C-alpha cells in the first residue's frame, strides 16, 4: 500500500491530452476542468455551472463523455482526455465544427465546445442518429441562446458530412 | 473546494483499513457525481477521500444463472449498454438511462446512488422491485441486506464506520416475468423525480394472473420504499383494470410524501396512483413478451 504522499501535498499526474502525454502538478481538490483551463491553458473547455448540470465543460475521458467539473484532476491519472482543442485536424475543422459554423448553431458560443464534444461522442457511437436520439444524447448540455433546433440540425448535418467523407474516402 | 487528501485504493482490505484509520473524517469516492458537488458547496468536508473505483470486486458485472451481480462502482453506462441485462432486468436499465444525462451516466454508479441515499434516487425503487440486496463489507466482515432496508432517512443509511457496499445482487428472473421503472418529472430528462415507481411482475402460464408482484416507490417518503401491501393484494389476482386500480389505491395509501417545489403532497399522492398503474401495465406487457419499447419521456 502506498502512503498518502507527503502531507497535503501536490501530486504529479500524468495524462494524455489530445494525443500528447503530459504531466501536471495539482492538489487533490482541483477538478479536471480547473487543471485543463488554468494549468494546461486549454481554455477551449468552458465553465458554466460547475455542478454537472450544463455540460459546458464536457470532455472525453477514455472515449466517454464526462463533465470535467465533476472529475478530480487526480482521478484522470493515466487517462486519455480529448478536448475541443483536439477536434480540428490542423487548420481543418472537422465535420461537427463545420456543421455548427455553417448552420449558425451558436450565438454567444459558451456552450459550443461542450456540445461539440458531446456530439463527437454521439457520432462515434451512433453515426446516423435520429432526431430523438440526438435530443436525448444532448440533454445534459444546456444552451441559453439558440433554442436547440439549430444545434440538432447541425448534428444531423455533421452525420451526413461524415458519411459522405467516408464514402468518398472509400471510392 | 476545501483541502483534502486523496487515495485510490486497489483492494477492499485497504479501503476498510483506511476508513477505520480515518474514522469519521474519510469519505468514499466512486463516480463523484454527488460527492464532488457536495464538497464544492461545503456540505461535506472530508479530510480523506478514498477512491474505490479501482477495486476489482466493485467493478464486477456478471449476469449468471444464479442471478445478476453488479459491483458498487459499475457506472450506469455499463448497465444500459448490456443488452441481455437490460432485457432481463429492464427496470434497472430503465432507471440507469435517466440518471442525469449521458455525461453523468459515464461516471455515476449504482453504489453511489444507493449510498447517497436520496429519497428520489432513481435506481433504488428499481432495485427494490427486482428484489435486490447489497453486500456490505466492514471491519467485522461481510453482511447482506435487502435494498429496501438500506436507507434510513434522507441521506442516511445503515452503513457503520468502516463499512462500504461491495456489490448489489439480484435473484434470477423467473419465466414470464417483466419489470419497469419510470418517474414523473416536469421535463423529459435531467430532473429529480416527483414520483418514481419500479415494478416487477411474474405471471402464471396462462399469462392472465399475477404469480407475484414487487413495487418500489421513490420520492414519496423519507426513503425509497417497498410497497409490500401491493404485493400481497395482487398475488394470484387476474391481470385486469380492477387489479391495476386496486394496486394504485393501495400504493397511494402506503406513502408519506411532502410538499416541495416539485409538487404538493396531494399531487404526489395522485401521481403515485397513476404511475403505479402505468408501470405495472408496462411490466405486464414485458412479461407477456409484447413489443413494449419504452421511450423515455413518452
Ligand atoms: C447533473 C446531475 C444530474 C443527476 N441526475 C440524477 C437523476 O436523475 N437521478 C438520480 O437518482 N441521481 C441523479 N444525480 C445524482 C448522482 O449522479 C447519482 O446519485 C449517482 O448515482 C451517484 O453515484 P456516484 O458514483 O457518482 O457517487 P459518488 O458521488 O462517488 O458517491 C455518492 C455517495 O456515496 C458514497 N459511496 C460511493 N460508493 C460507495 C460504496 N461502494 N460504499 C459506501 N459508500 C459509497 C460516497 O461516499 C458518497 O457519499 C445527478 C447528479 C448530477 C450532478
Ligand atoms: S461547468 Fe461542468 S457541467 Fe456545467
Ligand atoms: S450559444 Fe449561448 S449558450 Fe449556447
């Protein structure tokens, strides 16, 4: 059994963020959201409610969508984390990002990184979701501006774009 | 958030030992979807947080011939993603697919839902209906307890110093049985139950009479409860409207709801009757093998 470490000390935590293995120093009380934004300076992940209700801080941890405000940074040791910064391929937006942009599925934009990460998780699991499946899967993400319809349509469009890209890739 | 120490333990013995060592000052962490916010708002200020989700026993998910075994740290998504489990123990899967949104279900565990012991916790009435029991491990060894005996008051339960929940066990499903959990909420998703009802039924060979019935109720008393009188009244009775109505009436009399911002006492009593009837109908349809595809919010 390992000890509690040195006093109420900081911990060194190793994680993989968007494909890069990195280490950071944190206190057990810091959330993954805090560390992503303040220590790793990945400020694309947004803070809304800080209590798990709004989904603005959604990231993928070992492929699963989680609200990073309800994950302790120390819990992420050894995990693969994907944030909004890891979605675009170089300077090319991916299908979900393009569909949000073209479909004007955002106004103030604070909810957008969370919605995009959640949509990425959905499309990875279910490449052709129905409208009902999209609405259910995105129920943990709140948006004060758009009224949701444009977001749902953007996810449908992203699914089409991705399917088309895959078919082109195959032919 | 206040300062605390954190340790992820690998074995049950370590968890029990640390709980003992830091008696009253430690709290267990599973998915953190209750605890982390409770620490953030200062409701709980443990000096030690013991992460139990790496303990092998707590991650067990076995659908065996002698029943279903769900480790306390198994997150909801593993339950809803298990097709055969979701078919046989439908009420459990129904409850797990509405605990928070998808992000919460990636982390929220059955053990955490049980041990947080909220009156409106969604999985508890479902576990009660399915005849679940929990295996508890502590300094003095292990004990097993029916789920309906676990919670003692809002946010309170039977766990003694040094004890933790290891797994939840369910008996095998009888032939011609079906189950369902549903809650009444003002929205389709992401809300706390005004009334939550879990039911499990077993029918006779003609599919026309109840052999046995179990109903668990949530959000209508200080703890989730087993409506034992409903079971007694329906055993051996025909499956028809008057049996459903009788079950609803008895359930309404079994509860002690409060008035709060989600509903008045009178509303909860009325809604309990309506929900018991609907949930029993769905459980019967499933027991009969009818196409009973339940869509959340419909
Ligand atoms: C946005 C949001 C929406 C939610 N929606 C719902 C909902 O719809 N329905 C619902 O029922 N709940 C809901 N919850 C509450 C919460 O997600 C659930 O209660 C969840 O199941 C808790 O599990 P956890 O693993 O995250 O628990 P944790 O937060 O890790 O732990 C909860 C409590 O249980 C104790 N504990 C954990 N594991 C054990 C163990 N093995 N033995 C002994 N004690 C243990 C902890 O010490 C703590 O006190 C919601 C929460 C959020 C943030
Ligand atoms: S900031 Fe995490 S869910 Fe709102
Ligand atoms: S665009 Fe403003 S909250 Fe969604």
